[in-house]
C-alpha cells in the first residue's frame, strides 16, 4: 500500500494516495482485491465440491418428488387425468385413451415400468398392467367391457385413484409412503394399516438408538478424557495412543474384530463358558441383534467423544477446583458446580458429533445388526437395491434434513472451525 | 493424576475405583483391535483360541491364512514358488488386486484432496475471506452427511454426469476417475480441518516480513509459509488417505468389478463366510494404522516445536 | 518433486493390470458360484479362447435393473431366480433369448423337447432346478431327528436357534406348509390377507430364536459355527458342506420349495454376442452335466440325466441328492413366479415392517 502522507493533500477534506485517488476508494479497492484473491484460492475446491457433492445430492433429492413411469409411458391417459377433476369416474374417452396407451406400451415393452409406478401406491397393479398389455392387441370397442374382460379389477376405483396420483411426473406420493401414509379411494390421506407401518417408527428408533449410543459414549468418554487431561503430559500421550489407534484403524477391521469377540462361539462367550459363568447351552446372543449394533457403534464412535472432551478439559485450570475445596465445598459439589459446567462445551461438541454420525450409520448395523439392529440407512439401501429409487430418495431427504438441522445447531453452538482431529 | 493430600479415605477409595473404571474403558477400546492379531495365526478355521494356542504350542499356529491371501484367485495356486509363481500371484490373486486398487485410488484421491484442500484452507484462513463461515460449512459437510446419501447421489450422477446440463457424455461409474473423485470429496474435510488448524497458529506478519525483504509472493509461500504448514498438510493428507483406504459404501455403489478395493473385498468376506483370511488382512491393516498413527504423532510434535519458535 | 513424478508414473502403470474381461458372469458366490466357474466359465474360456470372469453378488437380480436404467451395465450374464427372470424381462431390462439357437441335446433331441417344461423363457435359459430346504446338524440332536417341515417350528421338541433367509419369498410358504397347508393350496392361501396373517403368525412363534441370513454361503456357515441348530438353505450349499468338508449336516426334503435358476443377459451388456454364446455352451447337455457334477442341483435338460451322474469326487451318485429326485418330491412346492412377480414388493414391505417391530 502506498503511503498517503508522501504527497501533500490536494484538498484538506480528502486524503488521497500517491497517484491521486481518494484514500477511501483505494483502500476499498485493495480490500476487494484481497477478498477476491482469498476467494479465488477457495474457488477450485468449492467448484469441485459443488460438482461431486452438492449437485449429485440435489439431483437425487429431485427423484423423491419426480417419477415419470406412468406419465411418460401412458401420455394419453395422463392427459385425460389432467383434463378432468379429481374423483371423475372413467368415461369412454378415458378407456379409449388407456387402450391406445396400452397398445403403445405393449409395442415398447414399457407396461411393466408404468405398472411399477402405480404399484408403489397400490399393490398388485403391476401385474394388472402386464396382464393387460399382453392382451392389448385384442382390445376393441366397447373399451370398458374389453378391459373388464381382461381383468375385472379395472372396475375398481382405487386403481383409478392410484393412476391419477401417478399420472403427473411430480408427486408427493413417495413422501406419503415414507411417512407411512396412503390415499384412500376418495383421495384423502390416511395412515396405512398398523402392520405395514415402518418408516416413522424406524426413524424414531434410529434417533433413539443414536441418543442411547451418545449417552453411553459420554459416560465412557468422560472419565477417560478427565484422566488424560489431568495426567502428566508424557503418561497422557502414551495413553492417548490407546484412543487414537482405534480411531485410525479401519472400520471394517473393528467390526470384524467385534464379530470374532461377540458371536455365539466367539471369544467372550468362550471365556464366560470356560469360567463357568454361563452354561454351554445358554451362550449369550450379543451379535446379529440390537445389542451388537449398540456395542460396536459405541466402540467406533467413542474416540469422537473423547477427543473434543479432552481438548476442553486440558485447558480447565485446576485452581478453580482447589479454590472451591478451600472454601469448604465437598468433592462432589466441586465437581458438580465448578468442574462440570466448564466441560459443557466439550460435552456439547462431542455429543452432537457422535449423534450426527450415528444417525447416518450404515456399515456396522448392516454387518452386525441382524434383524432388529437395522437403522434407517439400511432401509434406504434396501430400496436402492430394489430399484425403488424415489422412495429411497424420499427417505434420504428426510434423514438429510434431520442431519442438517443438527449440523446447523453444531455450527451455531460450537462453530464448525472448532472441529479438531487427533 | 495425584490425589490432594487432604483427600478423605472415601475419596481415596473412589479414586481407586475411578482408575479401575478407566482401565476397563481403555481395555474396551483396544482389545478388539489386538485380539485379531493372534487369531489370524490360528491353524483351525475358527475364531476362538484353541488349546494349542493357549499353551503356546507351535502346532497351533500357522501362516496358512496369510498364504491364502496370495493364492485365492490364482488359476494355478499349486506348484513351486518360483519367480513365475510370484508374478502370477502379483497379476491374479484377488487380494493383491484389491491392494493395488486401494493404493492407486488412495494415492490419487489424496493428491487431489490435499492440493485443493490446502489451497482452500489458505484462502479460508485469510481474514478477508468473504462468507467464510458458510463456505467452511459447505466444505466440511461431506464428513457430516451420511455416506449412504452421498453414495446414492453419486450413483445417479456418475451414471450420466452431463445430464445436469441436458447432455449425455459417457459415465463415471465403474471407472477409477469416478472413485478417486468420490474419495477425494470425502477426504477434503479432513485436509481443511488440519490445515486451517495449523494456519490458525500461523503468524501473518511473517508474510509481510518476507515481502518487505523483497521476496515475491510465490517465493514467500514456498520459503516461509509452506515449511511452517507442512505438518498440517501431511497429517491432512494422511487422514484423506485413510479415509479412502477404509471406504466401502461409495465403492459398493459406484465401482465396477475391476475397482474392487480391500474394504470391498473384506465386506464380501464378512457378509458371506468370515474365513480367518479376513483376520490376516485385518492384522496387516492394524499394523499399517499403527505406522500411520506414529507418523502423525511425530508430525504433531514437529509442528508444535516449529510453532514454539514462532513468536506469537 | 521428481521422486513424486516417478512414483505417480509407477502407480498409473499399475492401472494397466485390470485388463477387460470378454464376458463377465455374475452369480451367487460360494459353492454355487464355484460350481458355475468350474463347469461353465473355465471350460468356455478354454474352448473359445475368450476371457471370462465370475463375480459374486448376494442376489444377482437386484443390481440389473439399476445397471440398465443408469446406463451402466458391467455384466454380460447373470444367474437369477425364475421369478426375477420373468419380472426383469417384463420390465424390458433383459435381452431376449433366441430359443431356436439353443443346441440340441447330446442324444440328438431337439432343444425344445430336451428342456424341462418352463426351462426356457423369453429372456432366460434354465441352468438347474434348486430347492429351498432346511437342514440340521445331526450331532446336535441325539434322539429323534427332525423329519417334517413342522419340526422346523417346533422349539420344544427340537430346541435351538433357527436360521432363515431374510426376505418374504420361500419363508412365508415354509410357514404355511408347517402350519398344515398342503403344497397345492399354499399360493391360494397366501393370496388372501388372512393367509398372509396366518404365515406371519406362524413365524411369530419362532421369531425370537431366528438368526437371519442373506447370502447363500451364510447358511451352512451358521450351522458350522453352531450359531443355529437348523437353518433353511439352498440344498446344494448343504450338500457341498457335507461332502466336501465332511460336516454332519442332514437335509430334510419334506416341504422343499424348488424352482429354476436362469441365465439372463442384461440389456446393453457390453459383450452381448459372446454372452449368448456362453449361455449356449453353459446350457448344453455337457455344460449342465458339468454343473451337476459340481453341485447338487437338478439339470434342466432330460438328456443330462440319461447317463448316471457322479459327483466330481468320482464316487457319490448325484441322483438322490437332487431336488428333482422322485423320493425328494413327495411333499414339495414349485415356487410360483406369477405370485412373486406380483406380490414381491408388497410382501417384502410387510416382512420388513414385521421384522423391524419387536
């Protein structure tokens, strides 16, 4: 920056630089340049992350409200639905449009695709579509009778209601399914039968288990972090290795190890049997169930709780506690009133981080969770594998929303730049 | 931690209990990692300690599972172990291929993540950086967003990357490029975090000092800034490498049969029949992570020493 | 910097090792995948000089649709269940098969007459007939041994954990048969809401003692590890464990649920013509016999059973171990592909909900 005092001021009211520009403007220009330069350093990465992260997720979320299985393969009947108000019973024009669509779908082999879309909201319509397509060549007026001759189900208004829902490419159907709801024949939203409800329950269970794992992690991390923070540096560094080694070890390795330890014929059960604590017949089931998920996830996530707690505890001056004791407080009161409040930032940071990571966990529950230890991520994968992409996307969107709220909370309370590793 | 001299007997008892609790938690942390090491030398295809192993009888131990890492996938695993055999194992063995893939993918994704991440961290650490907090939140988010969501998104996007602009231009699924990019994205938050942490203790006046002595900005960067932040960059790179080396979900979704990595192969093994060969791989990986941990620890000390000489 | 350059060149040179295979076959892994590798992949490669590789999947049918719709087909031939072959064909994600191009049997019978009924469909050719059976570890039951399908659900007479495949298919049928429904009526009953409730009610009786498996190789592993006393399994896997590893596993054929396994070609397969050639070879009399010599699934051509079939050990006669053996079929059920094409997603939803609820 040039020195403003090097030349005599042109006007006493306005400071200028050597080349005669007003100082204020020059400063602003310099700052803008600095800002631009800083931003340019970040720009390549930002572009990369937008391309490989933001755009793919955005595109995937789009699928949760978009499915053109019926609308693109059966455009005629889709147009009829668009032209008539909801609840209109099918007239002869509708049947004719449908017949034309079915002839086209038979030729293009797309009846299965269209039927699959309707099947998402009304079971057994997929086979109705493929069956009708097989006989589509023989369809002739009067259309209505011809359709009912192929399958009397065509007279069921629920089928038409489901088709109406599927006739537009943009739809909220998948969010309805993802919240265990459906539309009745009249188009009103209602809950599905009790034995079909799963998603909201599983979201609840995922959050509950994550909360439980967070609490267990906190209970285990607190004494360890406290010990590490109060030990002399050399001993603490040595013990720290015991925390950092799991952190650096492959997740799959750790999961395998736990399987070896916990399975029916595994090390823990063997020790218990040999020690005479349990009979050979009553080996504990600690794997392929919820217990397995909780134990292994606690182990995997524990370092994420210890490290932030440790970094907070390390800088708590011991003199406050000593002062409290000297003023007559018991050790419990000192802990509760003096020490604990000072560790709160660490507890908050660790708990939020562990909870966020736990909610989206996939690998561990998939490997050791068995039937009742599955989390919502596993169901997302299930629907991906079964090509029900829109439902997978809707569930993913709901999970993502939850995680982002927590992330926002984390940023507000702790600040994302305070995240530390190792 | 020492107890104060004025501690009551009850407090002493509690203190001892507390130490026992801590020891138990440390045992919980470390025992699963150590347990696989002896078991990987088991003669029997079981996951428990046999009598021979407990009595340290040599006949209870063997290298057969390590050997199987070389022979599985070879067309003719039997035969003399000459140079020809070894070159076949190098070219055919399933686990060897997986290791090669893991290293190639890990290497390139680390390079990409470290380069872009360090550059961005330099920008983010400047006080002039606009929307600093928001940009930082976006760049860290791959660490927070559940991997299943990222992998799902990448699966669709990679199938036809140009569909965003309404074109069609080949695919990134089943390619090395695709996985390298995905793993780089996952590793970037770690690089950002470690490098910005190193830069937060960096004295900006050193840059001005360099400039005032007549160094060009690039010379200042290479001679002053880079040596000081190197520990942060390297440990960020190590984190990025480990992230890639350990990643399985994105590989499950977007890799083809030719890009099977070690974790992918382990996943297969665990889902089907966990043979002790998995434990042999696990043991090797544990040893690698011990080495990496030692490196990071040394770097951290070096960094502290370097920063110690910098006037705050 | 220079060192880095050398290292990076070395690493990118490593990329070249992954030479493209001419034909990629995707199958179920474990003993079954190994049998197809020995019987089809290796001999075809040797005969034609084309490279072929086998890759494993828990269920090869699941990725096909995703691959085709995403335009990312990496597999040329896949081995899928019958109902999946029909469903995927209906959805237009499989290449049609030219039935007329299939070779005649070794005894000269035309392919159309040689294949068992239903073994060749629009998009697939059957390689074998396999069965869902249940098996037990005979060393676990010293007294009376399980012999009836109902015994699988009898925890008092035969205590111990049960292994079951995680999914609705074949599990609901098993439950109904154990509940006394005759095989001929199973799909009629299961077609009604009450029938579905009845099947789940039967499953409820053992739910707490079930270990669920997903990949076919897990079932014999669960038995071998002593994690379960009985498990449903693909019969060939149990046979392989019993013969190859000398495990004391016994199959209960009562209430077996059998079906065809199909080779299919995903639409847009990178090497479609070679894939078709592979299928022609694999489903020839020679190919089918070779597979049945490696695993105990019934060949889908009559000509393959004309001469006595021995296991690859050279002494075990295969006929009594096949699902198609008359004595094994006294109380058996043919999987209804029509039923499962239609109800698969609905019943699996219900199954998932049932499974997740405590």
